[in-house]
């Protein structure tokens, strides 16, 4: 049930951070990561850059965001990988 709720929340928001999920569903970061990685493995979610908008990773406190992929985005990603 939680996977579906997270899916629906992500579809609605389009992009979320790990802390968004932990706060919204009152779950641990580990549980949120597992749920998000489930959707990443299914090809429905993409892990994207740091929440600060920078991909440098220099500060160490920025967290990754996760983005729901619609059909067109999945096709574009697939073409890039080919």
C-alpha cells in the first residue's frame, strides 16, 4: 500500500526530495529510499541532482531529488542509453 501512496504523491508533485517522503509518510529515510529505489528500478522514477540545484556535491548536506517520469521522458532516457 505504501508504494502506491508514494507513487501517487510523486506523480502529483512531480519532483520530491527524500525528506519530503519521510515527512509526508512519517517513515525512516531507509524505508523511503527502498520505496523510491523500487520505482527507480521499475523505470518510473529518476534520481536527479541535489536539492540546492547544484550537482557539485560539495557541501555534503544537499540531498537528491526524485522525479516521476512520464512516458515521453522514459522514451527520451531510453534513446540516450541506446
